[in-house]
C-alpha cells in the first residue's frame, strides 16, 4: 500500500488573484517597515526633492525607502543583491508589488538621499520610545572596528611616501630629459606626431606621483593642525594651573612636532579611513560607536570616527542621547577605553551614575590610567574603588550583555562587516542606516 501525500498543485491556476501581501506572514518585519514608511515616518525631505514633471514617472520614494530599510534589516546591503531579492524573495516582492527597480535605481536613490535616510534614525528611535522599548535606565557604550571599502595594502607611510616621491620624480625627470634630447630623431620616426608623447608607463607613474604628493601634503596638514591643537591645550592647562594657585613652570617644554610621524599612513582609496588594530589583527577601517539602552537593546545614539581610541566619543554619545530623547540616562557603563578624568567629570556633571572600567595592569607595568587610579582621592581612583566594592554584583557587568550583543547581531547575524561607501561623511550615514535597521528589527519583534 503506497503512502498518500498532500497534492502538489504547482500547475493549478488560482480562481481569484491574490494580493502581494498574502504571501508574507502578518508578523513579518517587512510588513512593519511598509506600515511605518506609509503611515509614521516623515519622508518630506525625500519626496520634496522631486519637482520636475518631465520624463517617465520615477518609482515611489516610499517604496524605495522601505526596500532599502528592509534590505539592511535582512542583512542585504548591496544594491545588486537587493534588486535580485526583489524578484526572488516574497518579502521583497511584496514591497515592490511585483514592479522591481533595477540595481542602478536603488544605488542612485541611496546616493541621492543618503543624508535624509540617515536622519530616519531619530524618527525610528522615537517610535521605539513610544512603544515602551526605551527606558534610559542603564545605557551601555562601546565601539566596534568595521572595515572600510578600501584595502590596507593601498596605504603608504609618510617615510615611504618621501622615498617613493623622490624615486618617481627622478625616474620621470630622466625620461623627460631623454625625450627632449631625442626630439629631432623622434620627429622622423613619428611623422605628424610631436614626438614627445609620454608612454603609458610614464603617465601612470606621474599619476602615482601626484597621488603620493597629495597624500603627503594631507598628512603634513594634519600634523600641523595636531601640533597647533596640542600647543593650545598646553597653554590652557598652564593657565588653569596658575589660576588654581600653582606656580608658573619655569621649564620651557619642547614645541610640538609639526612633521608627521614617519609611520603615519594614508590610504589612497579611502583617505579618511585609518589602519585600526582589532583582536584579529589590523584592518583599514572606521570605529563605529553605539549607545544601547539596556531594556530592549535599542540603539539610542550612534557616532563614527576614524580614530582607534574610544575616549573622545563618550561626550558625543551622551550628547546624542540627550538630543534624540530629551534627557540623560540614569546609568552609563563603558569599558576602559572611555576612562579619563575628563569623561568621569562629564558624567558627574550631568548627574549620571557611571560604571566605567579603569583598566588593568599588564606584564608588571601600569598604564597611565592605572597610575592615576592609584592616586588616592582622584576620580579614577574613586571609580576603581566603586567597581571593586560591588564585585560580581557591579552594574558594570551589564555592559557586555547589552552593547556587545548588539554588535554581534549586526556583524554576525546580519553579516555587516564592511562599509560599502567611502569617506567619513558617507560612512557615518551608512552606520546610521545600519542602526536604524537594527531598531526596526527590535520594533518588529516587540510588536
């Protein structure tokens, strides 16, 4: 006796045509995104940019916005992959209603409206707050290094730039002199041509020389700006010390060095990215920052920097929370990368209960932060005592399960490990889109 199976109705025509939404479950994240885009999000900055009535009508900006947001929420970031999903996956097909745009349309829409799309972060965050997902009881801060759209092998150090600049300049100069000396003979060989045309290899080397000189000049400008900032900081610190009753320092400190460090590097593909150290080695990338609310892992503020240090990002993240939600969190936790006297003063001044690691002793030597922690009465020493006193019950222990879990969801679950865009302004907007998509996923699961 043969087993009976459920009929496979692949060739059976449906009596009534279905709606495109019938193929997507009611609790699917794509349905929430479509609903928010149509009813809750203010897209006037995008829609208002379409004014001309000439030509073929463009795709509805609301549809393209929903398509991009759903792509990022689903771990699909490339415009080509999003366009392919729009003809292969039911959830994407539902958003485009069977009329899929090509990848160039998607890419151009993202390029044209990148800032407006990044600004949706605050709108989605406020919707999460209204839904009760944001409490601002305990907020954890952290940064994660993400690869830039550039290879670290396309970077060159300042010392190498100076050496290569001289080599290329000498090589091009030798050829130009040889070409000038052979003008008469080349006129006979080349006929109507001038005879001084540069071969391709020289043109390429000249382009390389121009790029190296441009990168070298940028590094020198950065070094001068850093030296000037350090000089001002020294002067302000000395004035503050004298104002507090200290004596004028008789010693004259050496002026800051205005020449770049020989090992300072600049990338030719994305000059604003930097070589950053990670636990898996060095990458060419950016340092993406997030402040995450402990109640439902909602990102309440985000920033992005090319610096490997997290220390300067604590105040901007707290400013972002205040600007986005109108109030400060009750508690803040962060790892030792954020620990400094200035940062501890900042959280104290804002009346925020802080739990910031003060560092640890390594290989028998103490870091600068650890040395300050050993000074009785200092802010860092008091923070160190506070964390030790609580032991395993310390609120600092919440940090890992709040913010590091979010980075795991973004990088591991949704596969975002490299930016698609270049330049810190565009990459910052792309990071804001990633954080917006994360919050949308959290909203969908809570609905």
